[in-house]
């Protein structure tokens, strides 16, 4: 059954992961709409890692390599758009993904702080007990961050750092792409969305 989801891009490194997840989620055939929020710091990271044309939610949508039909399902929002429908728990979402999730974003969520639309949507997911996935991008992790992540896990969030699956044994030329696709497949599993396995699962 199709539903609406939200992708919140915060200021951690790993912009590629956000793009690959967005494309994979839309390709699942179960995403009626993908609400997209890019924070100010995230826009800078997107511009640095992927190019200036990607900076911001609208740039992300326009540059994502998907069909026009799928692109039309991406609904970009400014982080300042606190009046957006997804700021309310009455607007039902099938799940919320924060990717990349910065330490600052995790800290805000762990303490109930909502200073923009991205933080508000993630906070709504917690209170509504919708699937909330945090793709935390920080290493090493301080005791403070670990405590924050524990609080979030206890509140129901999935803490899913993008760790490479070395058992897939990709060659050097395809390693980054393989690891990114495997990670996105794991996120789709947590959301109950179908994904293209393409040999990305453990098969002993």
C-alpha cells in the first residue's frame, strides 16, 4: 500500500547516501510522496560533495537521476517552512529517514528541540511512533553522542550508521556504489519497502 514518507537531510557528510536512498525509495513503487527537507548546513554539504546544482531541496529534486514521473513525487520543503503539512502529526507518514544524521541533529532530537522543519518532522515521528531512521555520520563517537543515541533508541528510533558490508567483497571500482546500495536496501527493509536485492544480501 502506497504511503507518504519524509527524507530529512542534515549537515553530516554523506550526501551520496541521501540521493541513493531517495532513488531507491521512489523505485520501490510504494512511495506516493517523498517529502524532502534539506537543512542549511546540509545544503552546503550537498554543494561541496555533489556540486552547486545540488545545494538545497529543490536542487536535490531537480538533479536526482530518476524519471520525471518519480521526480514529481518529491515534495521539497524549506527548513524554515514550519507551517508545512508534515510539521503536524495529523499528516500521516509511513516513515521518516534522517540521512545523513549529524551529531547536532541527534542531540537536538534527544532533548526534544525543534528549531526547524527537519527537527520538527523527526520529533513528530518519535511522538507518533512512526518508523524513524537515523543514519548517524560521526566517528569517533563521544560519550555525549552515545548517550543521545541511547535516548533516541529507547524512544523508538532506529540508529543505523552507514557501515560497509565487507562480506559482499566488491572490487575496488564498485565498492562505494555497492556499499551505498546495500545500506539503502537495509533502510528500505526497516521501512517495509521492497528493494532490488541484486545480490546485496548475505548468502552464506
